[in-house]
């Protein structure tokens, strides 16, 4: 019976391990071949290889979990300021439309005419065509005037959009879920209900 005597890293010895997988001398059971010179792998060696394999899979699993967790966290963190910036910009646009409406008695033809301070999002982030082109200054309650072209997609909550609507005699901003937005826009696009939009 032979075994490695020193606790050193030895790349030439198949039966020697250091650190977590260090083999104790009584775990090493090395048989010799019939030739008497070349040792063969025993159950202890097989066990170590199996443990190494399991450890490798565990490490890969941990890395993947941490990686996905980080991606999730970054997306969630980014969605917060994005939402606030969109709401801020929507409010600026709504204020500019409202100022124009009060001054001219009608809605502006395009948003490009308005003096809107730039932010993270430009006016291209929004769709504005329902009541544009110089629409009337007074609209039915709840009329959709503008909205985010694409829904925002937060990680932990439902998609949403900022909308600009005519409510209680003024242009105001609301934040609605994507499903609520789709309901509103489909009703507004319906010709027979166009002027009875609730
Ligand atoms: Zn938006």
C-alpha cells in the first residue's frame, strides 16, 4: 500500500488532493497492477472525482443564479428612474398643451411648436395625434390626447403608459396599466363612441 506522505500540491499524483478534497492516508487504498508498478484507481479516487464533478455543477449553478439575480436587480433599478422621467416629461408636455389651449382656445397642431424643456425622453417618446392638428379647446371628459408610444415594462409590475387626457376641463396626466390603456384607445378609436368617450 502506498500513499502520498506530504501535504503538497502534486500534479503528477492521481491520488493526492489538497484543500477541501485532501485525502487522509487511511482513505487511500491503492492497489498495484499485476506488473506491480502502475497503481489503479480505487473507490476513494472515484469518490473524489464524483465530488469534484458535483462541486463543478454547484459552482455553475451558483454563478448562473447570481448572474440572473444581478440582471433582474439592474432591470428593476433602471425601471424606477425611467418611470419618474417619463412622468416628469409627460407633465411638461401636458402643461405646455394646456398653456397653449388656454392661450389659443384650441390644441396645438404638433408638439414641436411648443416650448418644452428637454429631459431623458424627447417628444418622440409620445404619440400625439388624436386631438392634434388644432383640435377644439374643449373635449369630452376622458378624451385621450397623447400617450407613450410603447408601454414601459417594469420587472416586478405590470406594463404601463403615461397618458395625457382631457379631464374636468383641463389637460392632465395619468399613469395607466397597459390593459387599461388598450381599453381606452380601442373605445376612442371606435367611430360611434368617439365623442362619447367616458
Ligand atoms: Zn413613457
